[in-house]
C-alpha cells in the first residue's frame, strides 16, 4: 500500500511539474511574441525616420524662408510671398504622407496661419510692416518643430 501511495504522489508531482513547465513555456512564448512585435515596430519607425526627418526639415525650411523674407523690404516680401506660400503648401503634402497625425495637424495649423496672414495682407488688415506680425507665424512654426521632434524621438515603446 505504501508503494501505491508513493507512486501516486510521484505521479501527482510529475503532473504538477509538467503543468508548471507548460505554464512557464506559455509565458515565455507570450514574452517572445511581445518582444518580436516591439522589435518590428522599432524597425518600422527606424525605416520611416529618415524620410520623415527630411519632410519635416524641408517644411521647417520653407516656413523659415517665409519668416526670413519678412525682414527684407516690404515690397520685395509682397513679390516673394506667393512663391514662398506655394513652397509651404507643397511641403505640407509631403508631411501629410509622412505623418503621424499630430505632426500633420501642426503642419496644417502653420499653413492655416500663413493663409490667414496672406488674407490679412490682401485685405489691408495688416496696415503696418508685415514684420510686426511675424510672431503669428513663428509660434505656429515652433509648434510644428516640436511636434516633428517628438515624432522623430519615438522609439516604439
């Protein structure tokens, strides 16, 4: 009888050890799947970082060109404005494709401010030198730059 009880306990121990091992294997598999998904996301972000960085830099440069033009002669600025506005619009479309949404939104807000600025100029609502209104544009361009930097620093965590 003792042998039967000993054999039964040994069997229960084996079953318990087997279940414990199975549980550990399941947890390890879940961890590996999670780690693999995180690695794929990181690699995807890394692959997109270069094109995004270029799109963001070109958009900022176009915006800065417009702001810098404000420091020139007022007549020259009015002559250059349309071309500068077109450069911003074209680069905004590249940012829209590169994403992510919060950067696209910031680019849209800057573009909207430039359009509003253009309308104010056209309708005489800016009666002094346009340079006096540059803060409107700088604030939005700074917001875009911060959003772009945040997107580029994302490492997929």
